[in-house]
C-alpha cells in the first residue's frame, strides 16, 4: 500500500486585489511557502485576476496553484475554489453554486451564520446544497460560530475547511485545511485538491487571531473599503 502524503492548503486568502486586502500575490505565495503550506487559494472579493496570476506563479514557490474567488451572492458570500472564471456576483446562492460546479470548482461557504460579514444564514444553507463549510475561520471573535459551523457540516455530511481569511501577509496560514493523497506530492494538481474537498477527505487546523487584532481588522475594514471606493471613483473620472 502506498504511503499517504499530507497536503496543507489555506483556501481563504485575500490579496491587494480585494478592497480590504493589502499585499500582492507574490508576497502571499512567499509567505505560504515559508510557513509550510503546500497551497494557498487567493479568494478576492468578486475578482479573480490576481488569483489566476498566483496560480500561474505558484510552482515557482514550490506550491500547488489553485485559483478561486470569494463571490458575493444574494444570500451571502461563497468561495469558489478551483475556478478560472468569475461567476456574476449578486445572483442567488443556488445559481452561483451551480455555476462554480460547472466551472469545475467546489462551492464552500465561508464564515457562515455571521451576518455582519455576509455569512449565509441557516435557512439559506438548509435550502442550498453546497460542497463544504468553512468550520474554522481564524478571524472570528469567539469560537461559537466556528462550533456551530462544524456541527452543521457534520450533521449534513459536508466537507469541513479551515481558512485564515488573511487580509495581509502576516496571517497567511493561521488556519489551514489538510488533505491526504496516496500519490507523491509532485503528482498532485489543483483538480486533485478540488476533488478531495468534494469528497470530504479534509481535516481542519488553526488558531484564532488575537481579540485585539480582530477588533482592529473589523474597524479598519470599513476605512479601507471607503478608501478603495474613493480611488476607484477618482480613476473613473480621469
């Protein structure tokens, strides 16, 4: 019997392409490699260009290149992992899930039940069939919603994922998802990771960000969004 290989993936990271992100793909990839990850998925808000670039560059950092995005649906945010095209934002979640699957990816709900961060509500998740649930998000103030997400995933037979939800290089890998394969590391591709998530062969690991850092993250988020919006508006005028 072949030895198993463990692959560590942070499936929820934001680059400077997100309104609330800070750092370029290259810096995030370098950090991911330095902290012992095998892959990092850039899931920018309703953007995919930086993620595609990161996936193309990943091999140069010894990482598996996996593109993705965090999509704003009419019923909360959704991670599309393994997609190379961005579904239209603002559509119903069930339609967005179907599109993600048609594009060859898996649909994972990040930070569920947390309405202040556009997490999907329970009634939505009861009605929509997704591929996985983020059961460990490193940015939650307390562990309550992580525990609630874990219970929901277990009860519904869904894959559990952990993600750092990093918005800067310093928190990449604070939480990550482990996957096991029966082949050599060099033979594992993005589609293999996607399939493993779909099949539920995952394990979650992580540690919550300190409370004071969470508070600062939330407070600064609104300011960064306002600044990004102002810059975008100024560029449109020029």
